[in-house]
C-alpha cells in the first residue's frame, strides 16, 4: 500500500509520459533534499538517500544538468533498501528558479525546479527593498512559475499603508500577501489558497525574513529550525540547504536558504518592467536609451511623476546584467577574460597602454 500518492506531490501526465520513454525497470521519484553529491528522493513508498550514476556524471555538461530540489527523476528502486538509490535520469523541467552561481564563474544554479508558484518573501522591517524585489520578480517571471509577494513581520511595520502602494507600483498584477509571525494573519485565508494537492510553492527571499517560521505554521509543527529576531531588528539566517516538504493537506513547499546576493542567469524584464517597456514603445526612436533623446516617453513619465527615476535605473541595471550574462554563457574562457578586461578598462587598447606605461615607469625606478 502506498504511503501517499505521487500526484499529491506534483506528479502529472507530462512526467509520466516522459518516464515511459526510458527503461521500464526504473521508478519515478522526486528530489526532496540535496547535500552536495547525496540526495533524498521521495517515491510512493517513502523517502530515502540517492546518488547519481557514473554514466550520468559522464554525460552531464554543466551544473544545471544535475538534479535539483523539486526535480522528477528516475531511480533504480522504489524503496530505500540496500544502500543509496541510483539516479539515472532527470526529467525535463516544466519550470525552474535559477540564478548565477556564486563565485567568478558563469555557471547557473537551479534553486528550485518544477514549481507552480514562487513566494517572494520580504520582511516589512529592515529587509524592505524595492530594488531587490524588482530583481526577484524578474527572475521569478523567467522561471515560468507565478510570482506572489509575501510580506512578513507586519507587526514590526508602522507605515504599511505607505509601503503597499510602493510595492504595487513595481509589481503590477502580482498578488501581495501580508503576514505576521505573531498571529495567524494572512495564513489561513491568503496563503493556503495557493497550497493544493499536486501544487508546489517555493519560498524565496533574503536571510532571516521568516520563511521557515511561515512554513512551520503551514506544516502545523516546528519542523524547520528558527531563531529569534536580533536586537537590531534584523532576522537571523537559519536554513542551510534547499528542502522539499510535503504538507499535511497535500501539495508541497520548497524552503531555500536566504540569498545575500542574487545574480542574474536569466530574467524576464518584459513582465517585471511592463510599464517601462510599454512607455518605451511610444518613444520617437526604437533604440532610445531614455537619457537625452528627444520625445522620449519614458523621460516624460519621470518628469510628470508617473514613473520613478530609481525604477528606470533599476531596469537599466538589470538589462545590462542580463545582456552580460547571455554574452558570457556563449563565451570561451579566453573570450570571457578578454571581455572582463574590456569591461574594466573600456578597451583592450587602453589596457595595453596602461601595461606599457607601468613597464616604462618600472624601468625608470
């Protein structure tokens, strides 16, 4: 007898059909936890450890090809017996929240896969930051999941009526939920409407915004570790790894570690900055940079007070980062190093002139 139905944790016909293309001896499972090279997978008979096969490692061309939390995979067993299960295939993702991996490389990191809704969590105290919210929204729209803004710690906010219009201005058409860790406000009536059997919600946000506290309330138990708020009104970082959790009423949530930085691997600026792109369509020039060009509809909106200059600068910054990320993803290491010099110095010629100047001065010492 099954412990639970895989349909309740997100299995749908598209994954069943794709799985049928592979060996009949393999079993469907979902990745629930990742610890470096060891995973936890959920099958209809329970949860147990797994690792990828040697053949999988040989074929994987990039970090994003490896299993991520939320992925549907095919393993060699349906029960946790005789050591770790072996993961042979990752099924095609229907959605994935991705960012550029930390460090100087250009690899992409899959934060959560096969999600229906992204809860972008932002606390209403010291974490409040509209520019960061715009960044999260751009990546969330790119993930092919639906973003929802979850405002936490409303009990620490004295100007909620002022902040809500600001948030709605940078997130048109996005649902905004207000919650407090001290009461059930926003939990039962608002959040649970997104948590249904077969649906997956990923909780994304900075460290200490209260994601784990919120998930514990949904689970009805203190499953995830939490910490008290600090004296300086900032939250404490608690979650250390991504984890998929099955809710008592069906459906799943994915808890993720707080992100101190969120570098772009891909972003949908057309959705997150639809207001600016709609204005840009009325500029005199198709390639208008919205700086000093005549008859610029974007600059006109700023002058009239219907668009903030900070939002335009945020759009330009993300646009530049996106172009940079797309360009880097197709470059060789040598090309990337050359481009880094150009970005820093303006041109290779300037770099050579600087090197010649330094050599000359060194020789005169």
